């Protein structure tokens, strides 16, 4: 099982190339406002994360995800359920 810190580190690596500007990523970084993702980029990112972690992310959780930390929490739950 992966720790939340491991999941966060991997998410940072996957998200960083999508950022419009170089920013310091943290758990509090907001995906839309801080990273600058639009709905199309969010879907691309979700597909990359699914491939990387070999997990299916239900789209109904996306409205509840604002920050990288919230995404990591949902992802951790999904990975534990496998």
C-alpha cells in the first residue's frame, strides 16, 4: 500500500507539466485556480493518473476535488479498495 506522501509525490510529478506557469505544488494547491487546468486538461490528467496508478477514477468525485490534497485523499481510498 502506498502512503499519502508517496501518492502526493507522484501526483505532483503528473500535475507539474500541466501547469501554465512554474509554481510550487503542495496539498493546498488548487487544480483550477492555481495550476490553471480547464475541463479538458482535467480529463487528460485524470486519464494519466488512472494509467499511472492502474485505477479507475469515478467522475462523480471530481466536483468534490478542488486541491491536490483532496485528490490524493480520494485516490488513496480508491487504491486501498483494490
